[in-house]
């Protein structure tokens, strides 16, 4: 089952992934995630910002 969430530019988004996702699950988003919203810095990543495509990391219970 796919789920999607649409937000407007500038709205903060926080996503929590559950540990029961299949190992081949990918998280994908569009937009300037993890980048500052001011001119001249559009291509600089913020420290700790994930890549645009990331696989959830399995955690031991």
C-alpha cells in the first residue's frame, strides 16, 4: 500500500517510519529537502540531511 503526503512550499514535514517495512522499501521525495531556502545556497546540503532517495535502516527491537 502506497501512502503520499502533499505539502506547500515552506511547510515543515516530519515523517516517522515503522520498523516493520519490508527490506526493499524506499522512501522518495521531491523538492528541496534538507536545503536552505535562500538564493545562492540551493545546492548546499545541510549537515545531516539525507539523500533524496534513502532506504529505511532496520533497528533491533
